[in-house]
C-alpha cells in the first residue's frame, strides 16, 4: 500500500534529464527549481521568479515567512549573474514572488509582473523606477529579448486567490502572497522562441496564434486532475504553440532547500508518476521532446530545434 507521505522516485525519469549545455552563441538556461529559470544570451540575462529561499512546510503552514537574502546572494554568485535585466514573476504566490525583489535589489534589474507583484516589491523597498507592471498582450524588451505577456489562470485549487493591494512587508503569512495575475510569457529571441507557462491550467484559445519552439511547462497538481484535463492542457499550450520540446517545471518539492537534490512532491500533494504516465504518450503522439531540467546545470533549451 502506498503511503500518502511517500513520494515518487526520480529514477525512472532519468532518461529525460536535460543534458548540460556546451558553449555556444545561443540561449543558455539555468533551472533553480519550481518555475525559476535564468536565461542568458551572453549579453543580457532574464530570470523568472528566482525562488531560492524555499521555507519549510511547517513554517509556511503556521508561521511567517521572509526572503533569505544570503541565499539569493549565494545564487547570484554561483551563477555569476552580472547582467540581469529583469525578474519576471509568473504570478504573485510566495513560491514565485518571495525572493524576486531581493534579486532586483542585489542586481539592479527590473521587477516585472502584475500590480500585486509590484506591491510585493514596494514592501521590500524596490524603487518605483525598478517596477514594471504589465497587462495582457504587452511586450517589453531587454537586449535581444522581447517578452510578451498573455493572461492565464492558476492551476486548479488556488489556495491564495485575490490580489496584493498594498506594500507587502515580510515576514508575513504565506497566504499574504496572493495570486494577482497569472501570465504565460512568450520570450522571443533571435535564437528561437520560448514560452514560460508556470501554472498547470489554461484559458481556452489564449495561446492560439502564438508560436514557441520550447515550452517550459508547469505540471504541478496535474497528477490529481482527471486525464481529460491533462489532455486539454497539453493541447491548449503545447499543441497550440507548435512547440517541439517541453521542459517540465514546477514538479519538485519546494519545501526542501536547493542545497539538496530535487525530489517530487509527496503523494498527498501530487503524483508525478501519474502525470508522466499520461503526458509521455501525448508527447510521442505529437513528436515532442520531453526534458526534465537539472538544478544549477546550464542547458541549451533550443539546441537541435532551430
């Protein structure tokens, strides 16, 4: 009998591990767990979320949380981040927006997202000149990157719906980091096009007409959804954009620090084995490569596609 506090093993998914990048003049990505990814073309870098504090489950459930600035500084140093232009929050829950203002304060980047994300930045002392609020259909540019924001929805079972309506000063309850607006973010670059889709849900038809070579696809909670939901999600995000590679994100247990190897969420929260059992046949059907990223390791998400 499977224990609900148990979790799947990653052993059977090792064949899908994303290989390390070799030096090239295209786009390099570093995965930091959940949906945090650092992209760089050698001249400009962009970061999604940047969630590295990862407070434990007990503190999240009953205590107050705050970003750990020393962990952000350590990540900046480890990744040798020197040219960070923007930190983009997919939405404003703590596992996306808790540390984002610290990255901005440490590097001089802009904080980009909804008004809720901006209020999280204000609570941490991010100056107004470093806040950029975007809306559905907006495109912003940094170096050779063009980022287009498409309104999306959070995965089913949003525990912290609503907006952050004033500066959020940590430490605070985890539920204070409310959703705000959830985005899909299309990153266009001369090397290719990448869609960042952090939450496992969709707005029907929202991504039709948009093209991506690669989708960073959030799969958290899919193991608890009906099979037809996953099929619709795949069709509305992957098939609709014509992507030829999917990089799976937001599957890891984000209550465990990044000093330890990533592991899936426990069964009572999700079931990665069920998700993969349903997702891989769809990828085979559509000729889509599936990759699981490795923390800290550089990868070339567009390699072999363009």
